[in-house]
């Protein structure tokens, strides 16, 4: 019961990490290197060897497909701050009402997220913090009411603004994703220790995610 608050700073460094690499990054690793084309990355890129069906939209050598695959990227460095707060009210003791209410809040500030690719003659560093999937600011809050076997939870999720790719201009209209907030609700009822039923609705206000055009690094994310 009462208020509990924690704050943690974390810094994590992973060597010899295996992780999926974005298509735009694969293109850069394949071509944009001092030593020239690298087969280990270029093999993930398929090109048209001829003009299929005489379609003018497809030219020989044009990219047909970039196969996203897990690669030994060399390492991942990340750091940030996590803050958590919880507060519980016993309604019986406070207001002479049945049940308990719990308030929860979790916030993450992503300070750094870097993906390192070790090459024979260089180290490629891809800065991911602030990109889609790695927003610098995220939080979620919950209000939970519980009495006997009945439990109802209302939650709010916030995902901060992000860009599709840190290497592109911030004022590029196709490189920006607005912050979004989603609301969820769930009700659960327990029948003894081994059985419970629940129902819920995610995104109850039907909030659409930000749109990014096909072909960008984060399209369909």
C-alpha cells in the first residue's frame, strides 16, 4: 500500500550481436564502403536481370527485393532512464467501499541506441535512437480496480515522435512519425485458482498509427 517510486539508469553493451538489419542499412553496407561492394550484404539484394513482360516500370538492374535477414552485426550499445511509480488505495479502509485501486506509471527515456557492424577495414555505426521502433520517449499508465474475483484495468500507452531514418533531414515530410496515444481496457473474472475469463478492447478510440510511404525503412512497422 502507499506510493512507491523507482528510477534506474541503464547502459548495456552487447558484443557479437545477431539482429535484423533494415533494407536501407543493407544498401549502405553493400555499396557505401571504402573497400567497395561487399558480397555478405549484397547477396540480400535481388535485382531484375531483364525486363519482365516488357513492363516499362521494371528496368534491368533495378532492385526487385531486399531480403531482411539476421546478421552478425558486431554489437549493440544502448542507454537510458526508466522511471516507475505505483500507488495503491484500499477503498475499504479509506472510503468504506469494497475493493482496491492501483495506479501505475512507467516512463522510459531512451538516451542512446547504436548498432555496430564490424567490417574488415572499418566499423559502421547506425544510430537508431529516435527512429521508428526506438522513440526517445515512451510511457504507459494503468488504473486497476480489484474486488474479490473481479478485476478491471484501464491503460494508456504513449509512443513519442520518431523519424524513419536519422540520416535523412528532419523536415522531410516522409521521414517523420507523429507521437501517438492508445487506450486499452480489460475486465477479468476468476473462478477459483485455475480458471479465469477475460474480455478487453485494445485501442478503444480506434486511433490510427502514423503513415509512412512504402519503401521507407519503417514502412509497415
